[in-house]
C-alpha cells in the first residue's frame, strides 16, 4: 500500500509486486484458441520493489517510476539465467540484478543531463527477488527491507545516508544518527551523483515474513512496533493498512509505502 501522507502534495513513492513466469505467446495456429492460449508456467519466483523519489529534486515521481519500470524490464530476462545456473554459480544471478540497477542509474543520469543539467530526478530503490530457497536483495538509498523469522525482526538492508556513514566511521552513535538531520541526507541514490548498490543473498524458510518500506514509515513507526505487528499478522493487506495508518496518525510527514510478503507452504 502507498499513500502521499498528510503533508506532501504528490506521492513520489512507487512499488511493484510481481510473479515471474515463462510465457509462450501464440500469434497464429491451426488449433482452436482455447487449446493453446493458457501457456503460462506456474510462478518461478517473486519480485518486490519499493522506490522513493528524492525530495528537493525535480521529477522525483518520474525518477521512481522509471526505476521500477526499468528494473522490471531487466528482471524478466534473468529468471531463466537463474534456473540454468549450477548452485555454485548462483552469485552470477545477484551480479546481474546489481547490473540492472546500475543500468537504471545510467538511464536516470542521461535523462537528468538532458533536462536538468545533471540535477534531475533521483530515487531510492530496494528490491528483493525470491527464488526458492533464496532471496536476493539489492538496495540503493534508505528504503528498507526487514525479515521476521521466529518472531524476531531483522533489518536486512543498511541505510545509505550521511548519518549512517558517520556511524560506520565511529564519529556518532546509532542513537545520535536517528536524531541527526543528516539521517535524511542520502549518500547514494539512483540518478544522483553517486549510486552504490548494496547486495545480499539470504536463505529463506517457510514462515518468513518480509517487509519493504520507504522512510515515510520508519520516520514515525519504530522497529519494535513493526515487529509487534508482524508477529500478530493475519494477512499482509491488513498489516500494511495498520502500519500505514499508524504513520499517518503520527503526522505522515512523507509519502508512506509498505509492501509485505509472507512465505507460506501451500502443501502444509
């Protein structure tokens, strides 16, 4: 779910939830259409994206939209690559995912140079591709990915902000970073002057719950509150709505986007 919040005039957040399939598109045939049209395979994987247009720059909404469309285009060509790989070569799939993000950055930079002399739209991007038994995470910016496993919430991503960089260098504490105005200043963004995708591969299990969100949620809702909600989850839709409404009730100072996926064993 996504909402423009209580303050912003427009919603510059974007999200995508998709399944990955093999498809045969028939153009002509002698057989009746009903015999051959439903030639789409069962889901081969899942794709989740959130993108947050950077405030203070023109065309943030267009930038986040371009990022989602571009990544979706590249990922459709990667599923078969994953299935052809030997287990010891699966790192190549993550490398290709990262490459698709870098290509998207280049597209945004070209558009920025044409329209705004290099100061055009920029966006965060957090992407998870789920291909059993692994999840592949690629992140740029400060939109987050969490995982709840056995009632314990873990932050899978790492904010790419100036404040977090100061924490990493030992200059300030994590508590000071949360209070710092630099917590909202990105050190990395697609379409910005610097884009440094972070990647991670994790094993997944039945029962895992994953949540992707923009910082419009985490500005107002704590990790402890997210954990409490996901522990009691009845449906992804209901939990998305409750978390979004909580952020809005506390001011909704930014666009808010929440994506939740639940890994349920259908055969169980």
